[in-house]
């Protein structure tokens, strides 16, 4: 469900380029950024990356795209129970966070794969999969 949210990132068109003196510009490292994307999509991505998302919604979404049985490389690794028990709670918490992230990445790759399954992939889709 949609929520009316005040995004923290102003649209690209409303940002001003900083004034950079010529001397400083000669030492600047190139940003290496691509072309701008559609503003609404960019605002949604910026919001999702910068705010904590509901665990239940993320779990439901990830469950829609379970790792296919023939894609063993997408399986989210788990810690051996013998090792898990004596681990410090800080290490366990970090491991749980990594597993959540990997589960979402795996679900995203699976969802993408299902979207292009059976059709010829465009070059952009091939780049995304790479």
C-alpha cells in the first residue's frame, strides 16, 4: 500500500551544481555516475535505501520468489548450529543481517529471472543479470 512520504532527496532538476574553482576541478575525481532516471522511480529507490523497511513486507516479498531448486548459487548460506551456539551475540546479529540482505538479493535475482524467462533478453537485461 502506498504511503504519502516527504522524500529527503530533492529532484535532480531542483539541485544546483556546486561552484567549483578551476584549480580544484583539475584535482577532482570524476563521479562516474550515469544518466538520470525517471524522478518518481529515483525518489522511491532513494527512500527505500535510506529508511528501514517493514520486516514483514520484506519477508512476504522474498517468499514470493524463493530460490529455484536448480539455482544452488542463489541459496542463502546458514551457519552450522554447532558454530552458531557459542558465537557472540554481536556476531549472530551481524550474521542475521547479512542473511536478510542476501535473501532479498536472491529474491530480486529470482524475480528478474522469472520476468525474462522464455524471452530473448535485451542488452540492458543482460547487464542487470551480470
